[in-house]
């Protein structure tokens, strides 16, 4: 553990026991945008205090100390403690929730195999630390890209933790799709429901509107009234959502930060608190073979959440249009898994 200038240890009066939350890459932009909202209750709700564990690589630990100091200065009533670590084993000891944000970004000229190898070195170590020290109730969402395969790597190195406890973030894609559909139909996002994200968190993902609704009506019917047909969905809407991150980099000069942090918080909160009756969200989870997606890969599905668990939505009629796009994205996931396996980077669960 790295020393922090000051620390606090308390359980706020009148609330439930504090939950231990480990945030990796805590000094990075997404981590920074996440931890303050987690301390304010956006992660676990207004009645649950949090003990934040900020994990960083040694060269960034000093910056994480500064983040911890700012958290203390925020005087958040729900912040029971904050500690900074550069050792994954210590950071995940007793952890109940993991926000795995830190990852090796792809640099110019880097081959895909090199990126997978670099991230395997990070997520294999974290997986072993989780396996050896995390609480029995531990749940993780991987935000750092390539998120789906990084989640697969971490889970493979934590054979004593149920594989379904390792998920990856496609809630950001879900939010993007909701926003774009609302814009296209000139309605509030509150009027949009039933979108699903399938496959990889990449440009190959499939944004499924076949069961989406707008103000209770089929979304495709509402779009058609505006002259927006299936070809528009395929040629404009799906690429718009799938490539939104790249578009933001071009316009903003940097990757998505606040929206990614918001999606990660919502992902965990929905997982723990549940989806509303008759509604679902999108999460990347280990496939059980459902919907023809090979078992084991971490793929995005429409899921419902209840009592800290989730279930893939079934039945779901996958038409020919959808099948081709789902299969294309899943093929990318299978190629990533094969590349990692060939490099000998998967753990004992694999």
C-alpha cells in the first residue's frame, strides 16, 4: 500500500456496512471520472458507504495519491476510506466490486497480438489476485480495451471465482444507441426501450433494433414513418453507434471519458439492484452457448438483472439480417481468444 497524506476510516451512521470497491487505473482519466461519483453514491446507492481501493502501476501511484487527497477533500459522507496500492494482491484483498479500468492502450504501429499480450500481462495478474483474495461476493466489470477479451483473460486466471462474475462494458454502446435512436425519432431517451448490443465492444458490434420500441411502438415502424428504413439502420445507425468512440476522439481530441465512467457505474448498479420488470440492458458476459454464440467467449447480450445476478434474455428470434452481423462480431471474439491461447496467455480455467 502506498502512503496517502491523510486517511479516514469510518462507517457513516445509519447506513449499511461499507462495501470494498477496487478501481484499477484510478489515476487515469476514466478512473478519475469514476471514483468521485462512486464516493457520492452513484455506484451502490445513497445508503451504502464505500471503501475505495485505488490501484495503479508504480509509476502512477503518486498521481493516485493526489486523487485520494481530492477524494478526502470532497468530504463525501459515503466515503468510509480510501487507500492507494501498486500491488494487485493487496488492492483486491476482501474486494467486493472491481472496476477494471486500467489497460494498455494500442499505440501507433502496435500489432494486435502485441496489444493482446500486453493486456494479458495486466489482467492475468489481476485475475490471480482476485482469485486469491477477493470476497466471495466479488463482481467485476472490465472497462479497459479490448474489454471482452481482457475479461476472458482475467476470468481464466481466477478458476475459484465463478466465471459469470467477470463481465465487460457494453453499457456505453447501449447508451449511445438509445441516444441516437431518440435523436432520429425526435423523442426523449426515456421513450426508448428494448435495444440490444451483441458481440464485441468494437466496430464489429451489432446494434439490434428488432425488439426496440419508441413510445411503446416498434422502433422500426417509427423510423419507417420518417423515411428511415432497414438500409438506413444498416448503413448509418449501426456504424454511427459502433464508431462513436472514434468520432469523439476526432472531435474532442481524446477518447470518451465521462460517458464511459457513467456507463461503468450504471453497469454495476443495474447488476446489483436489478432491471425494471419487462426491461433489459446490454452486458458482455461469458456465453453459455445461448443464441448460437460459442460457450466461453465474453460476448454482449441483452440481459435482465435480479438479486445480484443476470440472465441472458431468451427466447429471442434472430432474423437473417441480425444473424449475419452477430456472427461477424463473434468471429472477431473467437479470433482474439485464439490469438491469446496461441500466445499461452490463458489461465487454468481455459
